[in-house]
C-alpha cells in the first residue's frame, strides 16, 4: 500500500486505515502531551493570579491576568497562517518550548528577587502571543495523527483531557503556592509543560499538503490569510458552521460565567452553591466527551450538533428560574452534556470538512470566534442583569444560542454533514 511523504521533520507512516484512536499509541502520546500542557496552563494561570494579587491592587491583578487575551485575539488569525505554512507539529513543539522556557525563567527570577507586576504582565503577554500560534496548530494536529474516521473520538479524548486539566490543575497549583509561593507554582507549571515536548517529538505525522515547506515560498503570508478567510466564507459547511459557533458561544459564555455568579448571589447559594452548579456543568461536558471517546462516531453529525444546541439553549433559559440548588445543578449538567456534544461535533466537522492545507487557518477562525468575540458578552451580560435581572437576560442569551442551532438546520451543507464512517 502506498505511503505519503511528510516534510523533512515528520515521519512517514501509512495513510490508509487507522487504528481506533483510544487504542493507537500514537494518538495516546499526543493526548498525554496535550494533557500535560493543559494541566501546566491551569497551574500557570493560578500562579499568575496569585502572584498578581500579592504584588498589586485587585484592579491591577485583574489587568495582569486579562492582558494575555489581547495578543491572543489580535494574532490568532496570523497564528493559523503560521501553522499552515510551517506545519502544526513544528509550531506546537516550538510553542510549548517557548512557554516552558518563559515560565521557568520567571520562576527563577521570583526565587531570587521581587520584580513586581511588570514581569508578570510581560509573562502574560508572552503567553498570549504564543497561544495565538499554539491554539490553531493544536487544532490542526488531530487530522495529521489519525484518520478522518477517528476525529470525533479524538475530539472526545481531547475534551476529557481538558476536563482532567480543569479538575486536577487548580489543586496542583494550590499545592505549589502553599509549598513555595508563586515561584514554586510557576516552576511546577513549567515542568508540566516541559513533559509535553518529548512526547510531541515522538508523535508520528501523516503527510498532508499543508506540511510542505515549499508552499510557504509560493505566496505571501497576507495572501495566505486572505485565502483562508475566503475559503471559510465560501465553504458550504464551514461558513454557516462558523456562524453557528459564534451565536452559540455568544449566548453561552455570558450566562455560564458572570451570569451564573450573579444568579448564585441572587438565590443565596453562595460560592459553594455556584461551585456545585459549575461541577454539574463540568460533569455533563465530561459525559459528552466520554461518549464520543468510546463510541467514536455519531451518525448525522450536522443534525446532532444543531439538535443539541437548541435544547441546550432552552436549558440556559430554564437555569435562571431554578430556585432550588439541586434543580440548578441538574439543569447545568444537562447544559454541559448538550454543549459538550454540540461543541465536539462542530470541532470534528471543522476538521473533516476542511482541506488539510487550510486546517490551521480554519481552526484560527473558530478560535477567534470563541476567544475573541464571545467574551464580549460577559460585560454586556453583567450590565444587562443589573438593569433587567437574570431571567430576561438568560432568556435573550438562550435565544441567541438557539439561533445558532437554527442557522445550522437551515444550512443544507451543515444539516446533511456526516463524519467519515
């Protein structure tokens, strides 16, 4: 059987039938690397928040922790171009190496001196800048380590890794801070990220058109960016799917972040009650990820994605009217289950429907929608709740989210989209 050739840094492997992702050592090495990197990220952000609070006012600490979002949003599309021009494997390995070196360097400085907020702000900017390249490359990698028939399963495994990082990373970061302050926590984060580098180097890549170095010399980066945006806009599945993701995230992020905090305060649940609601959401999302990791494929993926968004939106509206904490936890579990299912299906469709040469740029557009546009709903939701209360704002948010499902159902390309068998 013929083999495809990768770039000079990749290994040649057969491009035909794939082993089940959860039994494929190559995929498992990538999942282990991704998990270590995400746990390191969680520890890093906890250490950054703690160090900022210890060195400045609450407002200054908030600014330091938020400053990484600016370069991430501004440079995300360019990061997609970099991933497609140079190959996502190189970009991910390089990104993790830079993040590891930066965090360990700051840890060393904090052990020796107390430089103040400026160093923390600089580290946050570096992290955000590297994330702008790292995230599109990570999104483009699954299609290069397994076959298209396994991408839904890989999405499920990736979702489980994110849930694991969220559950384990915060306690580990707290232990690091308790043991040696922010410097020890930063050092721990750097070591966790460092674990991912040799694992990533050991992962074998499938040869895809985007891996060729020659493509980078045939056109300019700006033309690559414009071509990627044009490709997404004209694609019968990707175009409407991006609109669906944007509307879904706009309607979801506000209520499930700042809105939930205000709802818990309004109901008298307190911080512990809010924690239980968030745990319900995380459990539901984890169940959805586990379902995909085990099952591997769901038929009529486009309809499943759209069909999960609409009842999920109704559950968001219902959450504002949950007077008892157990009801709110159960509702949040349902939201997490449906949101996790639709999110994983959308992610798998983005990868299977994209031309491999555009995967980095397609992932960058999706990341910009989720990380650059959707967070704008948080201050708007907070201001609106202050004026009209949680019920009306959650209802409007649910309508925006549900509109995303309607867009998907009305787009024939999305409605008929299937994952490879």
